[in-house]
């Protein structure tokens, strides 16, 4: 076990300062450690006790961290379809950490103060938004969805002014990468092809070294990004997750879910579900996520048009690349959905079977998570189970799975149908109580969220119940910056 947090800064910092600003995090003298993610620290090979004793390194006290060069990264992004220059306005990359397997992890402080990319923002986070991100991103991890993870939450002891004064928070975020689609957009728009090449070479060297010496390395890189996005969005959809702000600055090239703002899980199955208070036209509604994935990739891929070559053939190959997203996505999505009903290989007619089921869930306003949970256990409480249409579906389903072993069906369903998701009203309750200084509920909630597929373990009813429909229709989530 490494005793301390040895951070390196010789990776992204080797790029030209065009890509970042060197900057020290704010020093918060009166800050305190609120949550430490022991599991994650141990997974990384960092002694949690070291972090507990030295939490001030996350509050700007860098005396014990040698040779580090924190930076704020530059990036742009298409926000709700419009190009904007952005950058880490309230996040600072403290350094890169190499685990025992040689994997590099970014350790980032969210809410660590102003940078040159802050525009009119204060560079700070509310304590409530850090709790929200901690709960949802940890839950995503345990649901089996690639994501950035929270290592710690701290209170800064410094008020943050939103609608009145609120407690300030700081989230320590760990991820494989903080290179966004928007980082490439920035390189292209502010620098041109040479800058794109520098960034792509860096990203290939760090994340896909197997492509480094290949002639078609940029093409292979893009192919990988298209594939990981297709897999990621398929996972989101199959678990009912709505990211809420799929702007290109919030899409990570590592395929990790990043930037937990107004995201939320769908309760009742309705493909038009949108929670975000700023998504007036439902651009990022549940059903639109794959389309937006394709849209984002079409922009991303075009950035490489001069790097892969100018011939008609090369350009057509690029177009074909992003056009391959939708069929790929559909394949991954169908596979994920079939696992939920115990099937592992796609056969003709399977798509129709899933479509039939989803139409019923929508018609009978059925809770998405609880339906699959009950289906797995053979409980029949949801009213949909009493309908003639469900019985029709069931007989088709039974015929389809007739030749699959019962154990295989059962374990596949148990491993893919979570019994718990971070429901909105519970997240709200956890935040409210934490703001009042009571962390019992957050802790209890997190313990259950860490075991979504443990069917043997008891889960109190309050963690399963959706918000009443009447409340849900008007429920909104906020970026909560
Ligand atoms: P987000 O909506 O969190 O994806 O952020 C979009 C952009 O706004 C990013 O460039 C952020 O760094 C920036 N931003 C968000 N909140 C703040 C803040 N409080 N202070 C400075 N910049 C911010
Ligand atoms: Mg963002």
C-alpha cells in the first residue's frame, strides 16, 4: 500500500500551455473533511488513513505534495447545440496518480476556486451539489456504468452565493480522463490541425498505446470513441439514466459518465422524460440520448478530417464512422435489454419483443426499475401484471426462453435488474439532511446503493418506492452549481 498520495504532473503538463492554465487551488483554511471514499482509496492503493490525516491537501495546503503543478484545462463545447469557449471554470486538476497496475488517474478538485476560464462564475461549488454528485456517481459505478468517481467531499468553510448564501463544498473527483469532446473542439477552433494532432497523439499514447505505431491510428482512435459512446449510452438507457446535459463539453473520451448536474433516473417509464429545469425543449430527454450521441460524434469526427487525409475515400470513411454509431448503439442497447429478461444472444424477433414490453410499461405508467425487479423475483404487485397484454407478452417471452436454463435466466436477470436506483426524492432528502448536518441518511442510502444486485439482502420499502406520479410530473432538477 502506498503510504501517501504521490501525484505526478508530467503527463498533460507536457503538452503546450495552449491546453491549460497553471494554477494553484484556493486555500480554504477552515475547511473540513466530510466524506472519504474508503473503497475507492483502497482500490487505487492509497491508504485512506493517510487521506484522513492529510485531507488539507484537498483544501489548497500543498506543502506535503512535492513537485506538483496543478492546472485548469482549456476546452470548448456545444452547449444545447451552440459552440462556446469554456474550460475548467471551477475545477483544478491536482495531478495524475499512477496505481499499482500502472494506470494513471486524474485527481481533480471541483470547486477549488477561480481560473482564467471561470468567465463570470465564482469557481466554487455548493455543498449540496457535491452530495448530489457523490451519491449519483457512486451509484452509477455500482450499477456497472462507467463513470468518474468521488474520492472525498469537503466543506470549504466559505459561503457560496446562489439564491442567498449556502455552504461551500469541494468534491475530489477521480477519473481516467478529463479530455472531453470539447477539448478537441477547442484545439481545432483555437489552434487548428496541429493542435488537434498534438492532443490526439497525447490521448492515443496515454489511453490507446496499442494504436500508436499504426498508420491508421487516428481512425482507430475515433472508432474506439464511437464504440465506447455507443456502449455507454446503451447502458444509460437500459438502467433508465438521463444525463440531462449531453453537451459536447460533458462527454469524456474515456467513455466515463462525467458532469453530474441535472441528471436523474426515470421512475415511471416514459421515453419523453426530462427533468432538467434548463432543458426547455427536451433536447436531452430520455429517448433522445442516442440521437444526441450521434450528433456529438458527428462533430467530433469532423475535427479529424484533415488528419486522416483529404481523399474522397478517406472523407467517406469518416462519415461512415459516425454513421456506424446508431447500428452499434442499437445492438448494444438490445443486448442490455435482453439481459434484463434473461436472454444473452440476439435472435430475430427480439427487438419486437422488447418494443412490445416497453409500450406496455408506458401505457400502464409502470415504474421501470420496480417492474424488472418484480419480474426477476416473480412478484406481481405492479398493476401491469394483471393486464391481458402483459399475459400475451409473457407467453411470447416464455416461448423465447424455453430452451435457456433456468439458472442462467435467473442469474442474468439478477445481475442486470437493479433493485435500487438513486431516486430523486431520496437524493433530495439525503441532501437536505446533510445540509442540516445529519449524515445518517446519506450513509444508509449509499450502503444500499452499493449493492443494487444483491437480491439476497433486505431493502426497506422506502428505498424502492417512486415519487408519487402527481409530484413527479412537475419535478425538476437543477444544475446546482
Ligand atoms: P457545467 O454546466 O458544469 O458542465 O459547466 C459548464 C461550464 O461552466 C464549465 O466551463 C464550467 O467550468 C463552468 N462553470 C460552472 N459553474 C461554475 C462556477 N460556479 N464558476 C465558474 N465556472 C463555472
Ligand atoms: Mg461540464
